[in-house]
């Protein structure tokens, strides 16, 4: 598996695969094609993709970079590749260090400044919550009816370095 950061302007060759994964992963609040295409207009949004040995996109992570923190906006993995370390690999690429404390591999733009990473996750997405907790994220608060429809609460989580 190859995990790499691409520019939002280079998203087009992967867009159809991303939209398929997105629709299956986020039934009620999937991002539209237009939303993904508009990422190219933002200097603060970045994409990390996972490609399998057949050169097919199997997962992606979209994050926003600010001066004070990173915010994971979207993380999804193709259903047949879930539970195989793809999401963990995407997270590792983002913060540039192996979750088990081994040697660092990559440092995204501001991570050497030790800025925190935030995300929201649906309270009923137990596999994702388990992954994030095992990766060192902590629960900060619950946002009521964050995901619409059907009004599912979200946990706000943070990882400090």
C-alpha cells in the first residue's frame, strides 16, 4: 500500500473512487462531487490518499490546516479494506510518526511545531472511535445532533503531541 499527500488540484484522477467510498461510508451526509471539486479552491485543505498494489484508491483523509491546529474533515476507507490498517496508515502519514512509537517517517507542514489535531466522529461509529482512541485521541465533548439527517451526536476528539 502506498500512502501519499496530493494537492487538492490533483484530485480529479481519484474523484470517482473517492465518491464511491464516500457514499458508502457516509450514507446520510456524504460530500457531493461539487464539495470535493471545490477543495481545489482552498489553500488550507489537504488530502492524503491510500493506493493499493493495483493502483486503486482504497482510502483518503482530508484535513484542514490552520495556524493553531489541524482538523480532520473526512476519513474513509473502502469497505473491503477496513480493518487492514488503512485508516491508521492515513493518520500516521498525517502526523508523521508511527503509532507504536517507532521512528518518524513524514512531517506534514506544521507538525514539527506540535500542534494538535481535532476531529468529529459519530457516537455510533464504534470502530472509528476505537481507532482514534488507540491512536492517542481523547474525547473533549459531545455535539448534539451534529450529523443530519438523522441527528446523530458527534464526539469531538483531540490528539496532542
